[in-house]
C-alpha cells in the first residue's frame, strides 16, 4: 500500500476505505465520540483547509484510513508525538523532597 503524501491524501484514503465522503466520515467519528465538523472534512478534501492539523485530527484521520499514527503524522508534515514526559522520567523523580523554605532573618 502506498503511503499518503500529504494530509489531503490521508483524508482521501479514509474516504476510499469507507467508500464515503465528508458528512459520512464525520458521522463515523461521532460513533467513536469524536466530534468532527463536516465542513472541516470537506475543506481538507477540497484542499482549502488552511489550519495546521492538530494531533487529534491526524490521529482520527489515521484511524479512519486504517493506517498507523506514524504514517499519518508524516503525511501531515508534523512531528510524531512522543510519550508524555512523565513516562520518560525515572521513577526516582517522584521521591525528590520539596525545597525547604529558607529561614528569614530579621535585623
């Protein structure tokens, strides 16, 4: 399977996979409790979408197209998000004592 080369191609892949267009694609996401405006989907398909897609938009489009998030982020020209910072920190970080307040000297 060829990877989509841009975000528009990614949405077209989703349309082809489900054999439907903007409104129906938006309805498919609503079944998963994801709200997407039909106008946004149509703007992407028509090449008039001017915004930078959010991570969430890229992820729902990947889900609709049946491809991995990594492929979708590359197609959208966006960096692939890593794990949350808290997952990257070693467990000992939670054991660091709070900074003590310095005594205030008065003269």
